[in-house]
C-alpha cells in the first residue's frame, strides 16, 4: 500500500477523509506544549494565581472550549462528540514558564489528536494574552502529540 | 507606575481591559512560528503542492479565518475590525519543515498580536492535520511575536 | 458514595465530566421561564403577533438555534446530536408577560437540561430585545428545569 | 411620535433597526440576575471556590465570552466592538445562592443592554451546569437591566 | 491601472485586501434571488403562512443572522459593523416560488454585497429545508447583486 | 397519510422534526450549482489558478467548512457527524463560469441534502467574493439536489 497525504485526493485537491467505513472505537489523544517567559512574568502570574487562580483557570477553560471548536478551525477535521477534554497547566521554573498537557477522548470513527493539540495551543495563547502587557517576548514551543490510542493505526507514544 | 497583569482586576479576577479611552490608531502585528517534520513528510507536501497547492492553501486560509475568530477563542480579547490578515508559508529544508509568518492590521483601540499569533498557530495545526497520517511526530515550535506597531506602548521588534 | 460537584476534579479544577462509559439512552428535558412586562408592552406584542407573528416566531427560532449552541456557550457542556428542540411561548395576562417552555431530546450519553434551559433563556432575551424600546423594565424570571428523563439519575419532576 | 416595537416594520415583520444615522457615543449598560439554590449547594460551591475558584471563574469567563456572542444569539442585535465586559458574582446566604452583575461598554451607535443581559444569563446557566449533579432544582431569577447610559434615550436607572 | 483579482497577491496566493486606507462611507448593497418550486409546494407554504407565518419568518430571520456571519463563511471577507440587514420575501405565482431581496447597510471601509448575497442564499436554503419533505426538486436561482452604492467604485445598478 | 410541511407543527409553528425514532443509516446527498460570469472573468480566475490554484482552493475549502456549519445557519437543521464532504469545481466555457458539485455523507438519522446545498452555495459565494472587483454582474444559479440515498424516503435522482 502506498502511504500518502490522506487529505489530498488523486487530483491533489484538499478533501475530508471519508470515515464512514471506520469502526467506532474508544480513542484518546494526549498533547503537550510550553510557553516560555521571563522569570518575573512567571512570578507575577503565580502570585495572581495564589489569590484567585483566574489566569490559569481562564487558560484551562479556553483550551477546553477551543477543543470543541476544532472542526470549525481546521478545515478538514470531522465534527465529533467529545466524551471529555481536560487541560492541565503546571509551572516550570526551569523553562521558565508553563507546561500544558491536554487530553481528549471520544467514542467515534476518527482520532482526537487535533482536539488535544488545539486545546494546548489555545491555552498557551490565552496565557500569552493575559501576560502580554508585561512580557511581549514569550514563546509557545514544543506543541506535539504525546500519545494516541484507539483506531486502526494502533497505539502511539512519542519517544523522549 | 506599577506594571501588572492588565487582565486581572484588583481582586485578582480575570476581566477584559477597558479600551474605551484608548485612541484609534493604525496597528500592525507580525508573528511567526514553525512546524518541524521529517524530511519525507516535507517532500510529500511539497510534491502535492507542486500539483495543486492545496495543503498550503488550506493552511493559509485556515490561518486567516482563525484570526477573525480570535475574540471567540481567547476569553478576554476584544472583537475588532481587521483591515487585513495575511499568512505566508515557506518551506525550510534545514528545519526540516515550514516557517509561517502572519501579519494582522487594524485601525482600532487595541493591538492585533493575538490575531497574528492565532493565525500562525492554526496554520501550523492545519498542516499537522493534513500530514498526520504519515508523520505523527511533527512539532509546532517558536510561535512568537516578531513586531508590533501602533498604540501607546510604541514600536516593538524582537531581538534575534 | 460522596456526592460532589462533578465538574471539579480532585484538585478543585473545572473539567468536563467523562461520559465515555455512560450508556446511550433516550433523554428528554423540559425547562420553563417567564418574562414579565407592563400590560401595554404585552398588548403591543400581541397585536403585532396578530398580524404576522414575527416577535414570537423570532423568539422561538432564536431559542431553538441557541439550544444547538449550548456546548459553545457553557464551558463544560458536551457537544451532542439533538433529536429535537421545541420552544412554546404563551401569553399570560396575570404576569403580565409570556411563559416559555422548551423541550430538548437526544439519544446520547449525557442529559439535555442545559439545552432546554439555554433555549428558554435566549427566547426570553429575544423578546426583551424586540420590546426594549418601549419597556426597559422587563424581568426574566423563574428559569428552571421542569422535568428530565433518561440516564442513570432517573426521572425528575419539579414539585410545584 | 408614535411609540412602537422598533424591530417590527410597517408590515409587522421582524427586522433589524437601522442604526446608520445614530451617533457614536459612549454607552454603558449594567444588568443583574440571581441563581437560587439549596444551602448545601451554595456551601459546596463556596468550598470548591475556597480552593481553586474554578466554578465562579468558569461562570465569569462564560458570561464575558457570551456577551461577545450576543449578536449571534439574538436575531436582530447588531454586531458591535465592545470596549469592556465585566461579570461579578457574589454569594448571598439569604437567597441562598449567587448574585451576578454584568457591565458592558461600547463606543458605538447602539446600546449594550443585550450584551449585559446575555452575560448575566450565561453566567447563571454555567453555575447551574456545574452544580446540577447535586441540585436540579436551582432557579435563575430576576434577570433585568439595572442601568443604562449613552444614546438618545438618556440615562435609565431601575427603581428599587 | 491594471485590473485584476484583488484577493490574489502577486504570487497568486489568496489574501484579504487591505482596507486600512479606504474611507469610511455609507455603503448599501441590495441582492436578489429566487427559489422555484411546484405549484402545490407554493400553496402549502402560503397556507401555513396564512396561519402563523413561520416558514417565511424563519427564512427571513435565518437570512438576517447569516448576513452577520458572512465573514465567518467567506474566507477573505472582512468583519464589519452592519447598520442594518433586511430580507423581504414575496410569493410569485409565475415562477412558481418565492423572490427574496436582501439589503445590507454599513458605515465602513468595505462594501456589503457579500452580506446581502449571503442573506439571500441562506433565506432560500431555509425555505428549501422547510419544504423539502414535499418537494425535493426545488431550485435556487438568479442570486445576484441588484444595486450597490458607497465606496470608490461608485454606484452600480444591474441592467435588466 | 397526509403529506405536509414537516417543520410546522399542528399550530403552524416552526419546529425541528423529531428524528429520535429514525434509524441510523448511511446517507449520501449530492448537490450542484453554477456561477455564471463574463468570459474575461473566467479567464482571469483560470490564469490565477494555473499559477497557484488559490481561488478554487479557497472556494472548495469554504464550501467544506460551511457544510459543517449548516445546522448553525438553517434554523431547524439537526447537528450531525458528517463522515465526509467533498466539493468539486470545474470550469465551463459554455456558461461561461464554474460548475460546483458537492457531496455529503453521514451515518445518521437525518439526511444531508442541506449540507450539500450549503456547501455549493458558499463555494459559489466565495468565487463571487474573489472576483467581484472585476465583475459585479456574476449570477449564482441552478443550485439544486442531484441525488440522495439512505433513509426512509428511498433513493432520489433528479430527472434531467
């Protein structure tokens, strides 16, 4: 079998993959990413967080809501009925910055890696937005798939 | 003047910044980012592109459309009337992968860096989506603000 | 079993409930609410309605369309495939104002009370919008769940 | 001048009001509403809140994001460039429940009362969603305009 | 001056036109279209309409709401602050079917012909949806710009 | 059995049809439409296309994305999990202009003709948008259902 870009048809045109014949299975995807910032920025967010938690809560909620919008953002993604999306954010003094992990689950015909990656990206963008007045130089980096299970292609785990 | 997180009010709660008193000025923001992939993946996309261009066209259009949705994705972003969004994608054999640059322009009371960063992120995610069947290990990296002008905070250019 | 807020995980963070293990059942929810206004306002809407019905038709359609958007509005709601949404609006001279009832149905893993409540709320807001030029003092009140069936928690009917 | 339903044209059909001739002024609207619940429910949310604040943070963010979607939800509302939306939520032991206040500001041709009312409604619905597993009998009540300024119709303040 | 496709840049890539330098003027566009159906279908809708008007009310509201979504549907359209959208639908026994006319108005930097055309298209699609159970052969036809004013390109009126 | 407008209930009010009792089957719908333009306009698009393909790529992607939004545009359409949407565009010198065909597939309880028709309409509108600076007189015409299979009503094929 020849491997190829599944979203291009024989004429080279972008099209949705037909998932009509795929089986409904339990599918999980986990993605991660970081936002790197100055030490002072990290401290200021963590102090705000100590009081009310709203910066990280906003980023977590934005990530979850964005996962539900994935098929509106990515042209050839299928709409699907997510069973769950979760977003975890932890401070990392060594970056310095935050590490974001998102997990998406579905019982469906198509994988959820785009939903997990979208949640990570938008959570990072939300942190950027809320801290940009004090640090315009933040960088979003290392947005990638960590693990994926369910579906014909089998279990995938990123090698560290 | 005390610098702080502009999106947290005195009680530490997330809130939109009031831009009612800000002046309407010409504002521009440029952001960049990369998606790194295997050599074979890059080749396969470029070959598809040689024929019909749909992979990169889809990513470019998705990035532009996402910029227009920024205020729906980022909880505390203001809606605004974008004058223009452009997304440029160029292959880089050294990554290997693609470099994405997005520029957003507005005549308004608030900056457009989130729009440019969102366009870059979603263009990268779209390339990931279209090539993920052949390369699940791609990474989105270096998503950051390159330049910003207009508004009270003056001109910003990232130091290389 | 300890009852608790299902949308907070053990760390107190907001997250979607995982519905992956829940059974697909027929689920129905009915919600109600009122908008209270001055007698003259009610009369003016009813006269308009006698002619063309557009005020109440607009409110009914807005409620149905909003029910389909519930998962975009409520951060931790699951997307679902609604089988039906209906919105009924009846004038009540004693309020004076309108009583709105909405019913939502789904064959799915999660209840539809939020869809019914969202339909009622947006139908009320639409009536407010269309009559606000003559009566800014209208109040939306008594928005609540009337009945719910399907799912593990069994049948619920509000006590009058 | 004959007062009437501004959203119905002479044929009784629903239509947007033409705001092309209206002046751009600073406009503010404040709306309020309550969600009434059992004492135990209130306690459980407040305890969760003592830890991480996510229930009320989610409701506040959902309210702000919904205000930005008002013109998508209410058929005849105009799109507008909100300068600011804020949502405040305070516990009230006497209800028992929460009191929600939302303020919206714009420099524009049309008022923002629908944006403030929509923010209140969706913040209430979000609290309902997050606590519904322990209390299906909660009621959203007293959703109304508190104050409005800017525009031709002058200043409005609700009489208590 | 060389005329060309304004949405393609010098490299042939799709991009938004920069409207930053354009003047804010009063702009109006009027579009029209028809949906042609069997005589019986027209009669059945008109009878329903005689009672409650909901088919045509739904189509009119759907058209207005779609006009507000134009920039989300058409990739390179600019978001704009519509002053007014109106949709008129009249039965035409000679088609037989309905004639739809939509007008859009804005004070802005870019024309509103796409908003008027989108309103007509979605109003037609809504009529199709509501009558498709009795007539699958309906055709949407003659969707075109009737008139346009404001902006640098001057007044346009379609020749009959 | 009396045939009637399925979206009107016994009181003549618009409502969603309840699809809860319908069987999940494989459903396909194919729709078509044209956009007619001047010869020069067609040539200019085709030349642009020869280089980079972005005009038709944009129209194809816009059509696919719009199909996924159908239930947000058409008030009484059900949300559904599309298996695939494809949009094909071919130049026709005899029109002169483009012929657009869209196919939608679902495994579900309700047909996908509205999704196919919406894809065709928005693809046509996108071509109009990108060429309107050189030809305001283009007309969208012949938007209709070509074929439909799956569901209780059986196979439908339009007679030529």
